[in-house]
C-alpha cells in the first residue's frame, strides 16, 4: 500500500500544472541571467590581449558565468529571491484544494493516515527539490553552449568569487563539475524541505495564497535578521541566509557546513512534526 500510494502522489506531483508553471517561470528567469552573462563574457573575450600569451581563460569560464556562479546579475538576484515561491507553489496550493474538496478524507480512509501523510511528504519533497534544481540545470547547460567549461584557477579568485575559505573551494578548483553537482544536491534537499514547510503550515491556514507565501516570509525574516547579529573584523562571519548560502558562490559571507546542516535539520524536524505528527493527530477538515 505504501509503495502504491507514494507512486500515486509522486505521479500527481510531477503532473501538476503548477509544477510545470514553476519550472517554466524559473527557466524564464534564468534566461535573463544567461543573456547578461553571455554578453559579459563576449565583451571580456573581445578585450583580452591574446598577444601577451595570457588570455586569462581560467578567469572567464562557465563556472563563474552560469546563474549559480555569479551573484550580481538581475536574473540571479530575482531567482534566488523568488525560489521559495517557486518550490512552494506546486503542492502548497494544491494540497489546500485537496483538503477543501474532501479528497484528503477519502485518501486517508482508503490508505490510512500514516501511509497517506508519509506519501504526501515524499512527493512534496521531490517536487520542491526538482522545481528548484531543474531551472538551475537548464541555465548551466544553456550557458555551456556559449561559454567553455575551463577549469577555474585560484589565481583569478576575485573573478570567480570562490576564495580559500569558501565552502568546498578545493573541489571548485580541481573538480568544478563535482562542485556544481554537490551544490545542486544541497539546493535540492533544502528546497524540498521548504516545499514541505508550505505543506506543514496548511495545518493552521486554509488560504492557499498564504500557504504558498509563508515560506518566503520565513526566509526573509531569517535573511534580514543577519543585520542584528554581532559582526567584527576579527570574526569570520558565516552566512545564515538560505537566499545566499544556496548560491554556489558567496554573495556576502562564506557558507558553512555547520550552518547548512543545522538549518536543514531544524527545517526537517519542523516539517515532519507539522505534516506527519500534528496533522495526523487532528481531525481532517
């Protein structure tokens, strides 16, 4: 029963029109970054002095011109601001509809609460992770059509934005494809949990728009709380905002495994409690 229910919920998640809409909007935003970065690369390449024997190819590579490799273009700023909406929209919205139309009651009667809510959690996690990662992969592949994948050199760290104290910096300068893959995995897991957070808040709210928007406000509160933290030139600050540390290149402070793991675990505990303990222990309306 569990496998069949998981298969059913995953099928619903991946055939959801809102899931397709999220991916299309995400890909459209990444095209803005693509146009900007290709233009920057072409201008820089035209200005390179080939005659001096140092065309600086390592400083102008796919890995610092795709949307995850640069933090300053309009497309990058928009994408890493609206991604909580993109990952929450597919199932945060539809689950509220399912509760209001009575589908949840029927599904629980047929499969049981434990099986249904676990299946729903897995499906929402997968849809949220894919809604985040697919546009990033799309941008990476399309950018690779215009900009060569030259292995970056630490000599040009000011161009790449990855410094000696950056997260996985050694991997970036030795195996950059693996570096990108690791970051996509981090984004997938974290954004899957953000989608589950939207699912969890439906325990308290019936309005579909609020269920979708709340994860964005949650991340914005965390993002702007950084200005109230103690900072000093003597302290190596670590990024606590997912809107920044989910980017493969630092936009402000350096990412930290400790921060990423702690926030992931906290988000996992919250979403499991809301969606699989609290919801199961209360009447389904």
